[in-house]
C-alpha cells in the first residue's frame, strides 16, 4: 500500500494504530542482526560502546551513507527550536535548532509510522524499554504473542532497541513510538513493523537532547520533503 492510499483510509489507519501501534514487531524474540565486527565502522559516532552495562555494537560502514548519518542541515520549517519533526515519507527525523538549522537523523518507518500525523508530545522516555503485546494482539494471535503476554524485557534482542520516546496527544497514548532497532540495515527503508526506528546510537543521541514534554510534529505526505 502506498503512503498516499494509506492516508486516504484515515479511519482504517486510526483503527490499526489503536490496535497495534508500534507493538507490531515481527518474529520474537529478535536476534541482533547486521552489526559490525570491531574495526569495520566508518564513523566514530557509530562505534561500539557501553551503555548502562550493555554493549551496543558498532554500525557497519555499509549502512553509514551520507544520508544515513546524523548531521546539521538547513531547515525551512516554521517549528520552534526544540521541536522534533518526523517526515515518514522521506525517512528523516529533524530536531529543530536555532538560526534555521536542524539535526537530521535517518529513520526506518514501519506501517504504524504512516498511520499517524499531526502534533503530539513526548510524555515519557525509556532506556532499554520492555515490550508487551496489546490485548488485541493477544486475542488476534494467541499462539504467536501469548508467550510474551508477561512482556519482553529490554535489551539488544528487544525490537525497541536502546531507547523509546512515547508520543501522547491530549493526555492519551497515541501508540506512536520513536525507538531504536536491532536491525541497522532497515534504516532509511520502509519496513513491515514498528513505528519510527533509528540506529541505537542515534536514538540515544536524540533522547539525550530532548526533555519530556517536547513537541513532536509528524508530517503528512503533502508536507514531506520527499
């Protein structure tokens, strides 16, 4: 389904989001896929490092194209500094800075990442978040999700990665997440599951820069740089 046709079925998209959100994560538990061996990383910002007792692997140089690396870019939007702007169609996320600039991050976008647009607020942040299937998921596919009814603890095998930012609107959870990933090869691509995924190194960088309460704007197709 294309991005445009997905948005034309707004009610269907909203229903899908309420049912699944970023909880649609594919096969579980996930293994750590596509990481680099020591010495093969092409940018020191994406090298392996320790994070609260967990070892985050390096991102392979093959995934660190110019577009995929976080960088300061010109930003022509009207959003105030400190705002996160998500552009799902272009697979970019921006943290707006002063003087017409923004820190730009490359993202992978799951189906749920196309099912929400507009304004929201980061209501909470989590380090090495756990994941629990929703009641609808358990009812719909008990054999698949039943073993995880009690939750899957955080770690490199968890599809939410090293950090998660939880978006709320009007005090209600939108089930839209900005999170890390254990599949660095999916960054810059549209994928079957999840919301807005980032390299673990990038989602940690973003989480360190933004407070709870930060505003988030998710662009529709018509406002995309794509």
